[in-house]
């Protein structure tokens, strides 16, 4: 076995974790949810959910991985051998996610390359909103399997960038994040300045920051805020286990987790400033949506062509917007691959780089499905099941396994090991992991099932039932049985002399 890599510094780890947490959802889903739920009202509930649920779970995963020096699969086996399948489910679900997330990354690259076309669309909303569909030739359904050459090229570029960033694990990631974490902030600030100097910008910002008391009575506000915190921090996806396993013994896990979580929220709010000021300035406040794809590829292009009367200047702002999305997407994409690679290489005692190459190659081939003309439809189905069902169930299982069958005082001692000023109190940590987080996540799951079966009759969107079964329920089933399949493989390897590493929590 190769010596396990470590972050070159505490600062590098924090940047890497922030880069993983801050992704496309910060730029396009957070502002949409804020618009949906009374702006400042959503911000307050989101902050509460971050403190109550997000930060404790983030601390938990980082601390456990640091103690075991293992990825998600082996860390969960260290908690208890019967819980190893939870680590496999998290890793498998992450694998499914990166197969389509890489395609969204490719689409963003595609729009960046073609942002020059906005120069000739000044004031033409129809042309701007149709550019994405023209380039990708998407049908919006599960029919049509041609692959436009330019989209395929962008996918190859996306996977090339992902592999380049993680080719040497923590070492190469540490070098990359020093650019990819700060670059989107700079680009967002440029866009925020432009947005805030436009007439009508203050109307948008007042909606973002002024709470609407009537919104508190909407139960979907709480559901969406809890969900956004959960999805945004990269927890339950094998990522923070991998990143935590590279953390040094002198790290302050409690303090670092707080910095990571609030940095993630700060960038979300900055994205909200950009969206609300720009939409207010272009008279499009009513067009803000919580659909990420619609925001990035349909709605915002309309705003871009209305920013100024100068076509080439609009094209420049379009390029800035999509370059910002590129820098957000790449961190999240390669962190998912790193989480998968670390977990599998730890489990089977393989060279991390070999596993990384294999993961990129296999998921790259699968991602071809999502760049076909039917790709957007398939992506929508898979994304719904991986996030609205799989990720939430994994979260509940992980909380139950760690909170109810393992010593939380041991985990908390690991979290607080190097803290001097801020120490996470036991009552807060235990209440979150054992009770509040699993209850909130269970409520979120139940809500999603009510929407799916109660309101929509068991069908998602207008897609054929066979497609929903194949890309939804079958994929979910494979995610949750992956650990048991892996157990059969391990048992077979043991007959050939394979010996599993000992994973024990040593006090």
C-alpha cells in the first residue's frame, strides 16, 4: 500500500472542502429557493438548519474519517461491520451522481464556448433562451439518441479536467483548489457589482434580504431549506470521508467545519445577490426559478442579452457567468470522484491512481447516455431518485448507525481534540446526530414520497413509467444492494488470500 496522502496545510483542506461543498446548487438552486420562500425568510430557516443539522454532520464525517484514515466504506465498517453497506451505498450513489454531473459540467463548458453568440442577441429573449436547446439538440424526453459532436467534445474536455485535478489525490487537489475556490468568488463579485449598479436592482435585493413573515407557514419552506443544507455540504456522498481521511492529527475539526459551512452559505448568498440584482435590473424578477437547468440555460441567458445595449459587452458578461459556473462545477465534480476512488482503493487495497483512472473511464462511458438528445430527460429522472430518495435514506441510516450504535462521546472527543476556543458541546452534537437530523431527514423523505405518490400518482414528470423504473427505482435498488454484492466479491477474494485491513477506533 502507498503511504496515505495528506493535505499540505489546514488552509488547503479548508479550501478543498469549501470547493466540494460550493457547487452549481449554490449558484442556481439557492437563489431560486429564496425567491420561492420569501427571500429573507428562507435565509433565516436555512441558517437554522445549517446550525442544527449541517455543521454537526459535517464535523462527524470529517472526524471519523480522520480517526480511521479511511474512506466512506471502511470508515463505516470501523463503526460496525454491519454498517459497511451504508458506506457502499454512499459511494455507489456518488458514482451515479458523477455520471450525470459531469454532463452538466460539459453543458456549462459548451455555453461558455458559445457565449460569443449573445453579442448578436441583444434584447432577443427567444433566441437567448433557445441557444442551449439548439446546441444540445435535446428533446426533453427519453427519445432521441444522437450525440452532437460539440457536446461530445465538451464532455471529453470535462472528464479531462476532472482527471487532471485529482490525478495525484490530495496533492494535486490541494494545488488546484487554490485557484478554483477563489476564482468563482471574484467572478461573482464582478457580476454583483454589475447587477447592483442597474436600475431596479434594489427591488431584487429587498426581496432577497427582507423576510416575509407569511412564508413561515408554508411547510415546503422548511423542507426546501433542510434539503438545500443537506445537499450543499457534500455530506453522505463519500466526499467528506475521503477529504477527512487526509486531514492531519493537528487539525481543528470543529473550527474547520464551521468555516466550511459558513463559507458555503456566504457564497450562496453572494450568488443570490447576483441573481436578484440582475433580474431586478432587467425586469425579470418573476422569472427566477428553483430549477437549476432552467436558471442557467434558459432564464439567465435572457437576462444576459438585456444587461446593456452593447452586444459584445453582454457576451463578455455571459462568458463571465459561465466561467463562474465552470469553476464551481469542477470542484464538486472531481471531489465526487475522489470520494469514490478513496473508498474503493481503501477497501480493496489498490493504488488510488489506478482506481481513479478506472472510475473516470467507466463513469465517462456511462455519461454518454446523458449527452444524447434524450440526455436531459434521463438526467432529470436519475437526479430525482439519487437526491430525493437515495441520499436522504443514506443520511438517515448513517445517523442511526453512528448515533445509536457507536459512542458519540468518542466522536466528539475527536472533533474537539485540538480546539482551544470553540468546543462543540455534547448536548448539541448528540441531539443533532441521534434525534434531530434523522427526524428531519425522515420527514424530508416522507414529504417527497407524499409528493410522488400522493400528489403525482406515483409518476415523476411526464416520462414513461418504464423509464422511471429503469433510471429511478432500479438504479436506487442497485445503490442499496451494492454493499451486499461487494461482500460476495470480498468473500471470494478472501479464498484467494485477500486479507481485509483492520479498522479499529483506538482510544
